[in-house]
C-alpha cells in the first residue's frame, strides 16, 4: 500500500513556523498598542485624535496581516496554490519593510552624530553598537522575506503546489 498524498516540503514547513512566530509577535504588538492607546493614561502617549487615528490604522493593518498570515499557514499545509502566492507576497512585504528599516537605522546611525554616545546603564556599550544590533536584526528579518520569495518560486516547490492543485481539480 503506497501513500499517494503529497507532502509539504520541509522548507515550506519551516517558513510556515517562522510566519506563525512573526504573526504571533505582530498580534502581541497590535494588542499592546491598542491597550496603550485606549486604557493607559500616560504623558508619553499623546491624546491627539490624529495620532490615535494613525496608530489605530497601523494596528488594523498589522491585524489584517496577522489574519492573512494565519490563513496562509493553513493554506500551506493544505498545499493550496494561493498560499504559495501569498507567501511570495508576504516575503516581498517583509523584505521591503525590514530592508527599509535596516537602511533607516544605518542612516540614522551615521547621520545622528550620537553613535559614540555611551549607554547610561553600560558605559562600555555605545548607541552606535545598539543601532548596529538593531540593524542586524532587521536585516535578518529582511533576508527571511527574500528567502520566502526565492524559495516559493523555486521550480520544485511550484511543482508540488501545482500537482496538489491538479489533484483537487481532477
């Protein structure tokens, strides 16, 4: 007796797990942002209506991306072709957003003139070191998006999803 079912490639499983972790972090950030906006009274959080509208809009976008990520994960495990396209789109968004954030942090490090400023709680650590670490984290996240775009457009991965789609229609 042979098993004729198609299996999700290992790389796609790893990508789904990483996407799940990113979605969870996005959900936490959006939740904490909403709580901070509407339930915490602090002088650090401005109570200007336009600021609240922009922040709520940002949270709505993040929540929409979390929903898309969850649907994509489910679609990946069901080998749906739209989920492969969604992973490429999410990879592109990830690459662009975190790539721009990496560039922004590196530019801010160079242009601010504060890179040599020591950190108050650790004089051996400078602000420039912290900004480099932050840029490295953003850079890794950007390369995850690049990996998704390349991986989910690889011929072997496209073929697995196409074969699954063909089985559904036949």
